[in-house]
C-alpha cells in the first residue's frame, strides 16, 4: 500500500496542476473577451506563461509538473519516466483540463468558445506545422533547463514559463499556441468544438518527440 499511495498522489497532482493551468489560461481568454480586450493578447500570453511557471514550482517536487501529455510522453521516450505512469498521468491531465473547462462554462458561460484552440481561417496544415515547431521549442527548453542535471538549478520554471508566454504571444493568433493536448481537449470537450482536435494532439506529440531526438544528438552525455 505504501508503494501505491505516492504513485496515485503524483497522478492526482498532475490533474490538479492541469486544472489550474486551464482554469487560469483559458479563463483569461474568456475574461479578455467579456471585458472587450482589457487583458489584451499579451496579457493572456503572460497568464499562460505565469501559471505554467507557478505550477512547476508548486508541484514539480511532487509530480515533476508535466501538466501536458506531450511532455509526459517525451520524458518517457527520454528514458527518465517509467512507462507504468504514462497512462495515469495523461488521464489525470485530461480530466483536470475538462474539469477546469466545466467550471468556467458554468460560472462564466459559453464565452470565446471557452478558449478553444482553432486554426486561423481553418488552415489545418499551417497550424499542424506551427504547433509541431512550437512544441519542439518548448520541449527542448524543458529538457535543457529542467531535466538535464547539468543545468543551473532553480531556473527551470522561469525558462519554461517564459517560453510558453512568448510562444503564445507571437503565434497564439495563428494556432492558439496550445503545445498541450490536454489544454486543447478541455475546452473542445465542453464546448463541443471537435473539428481540429486531431491537430492539437498530433503536433505537440510529434514536436516533443523530435525535441527528444535532437537533444540526445546535441547532448550525448545527457544524464
């Protein structure tokens, strides 16, 4: 029993972390819409980056703060995360995102499609390519600043949060800058906007896997 308890505690922590990420991030999108752009696009981008950084520092010592199925799969491919935890982590992340969208739907209303990610002008191929690149960059930063033991300790949250924020700032208007299947699933599930959901699963997973390959190539002494 002592071996099972920490394992599920980690999964529940992932669910909570993803809940907070989606609640704050997509909540900012909705509030910005309600208030006629008071937060502005840059403000929404800052919220996404800030909440990711906060969750890393708040939950990283418990569950490693993946809060993203693509990151979990990337860590598994990297050999730094056990396969038996992958499915529970991914399920918890998805449930956390859906729960956050449910709360937003019933407290604020069906505003701004609950922050659902959609390709600009329906250009699916454009978003597929760009989301792959965005997630590649994010995962590369995660590996370099947070997973590699040679990195300066304590700065991973800042580096990763800034990466999420800047990518949301410059590419959000085109793709929604999801980089996270769970983040896209929550609003899509509750709002019923499934048209492009495949993009926001395929692209982040592929981008994260490519980052693992490249990082291993550039840093063969990774430990």
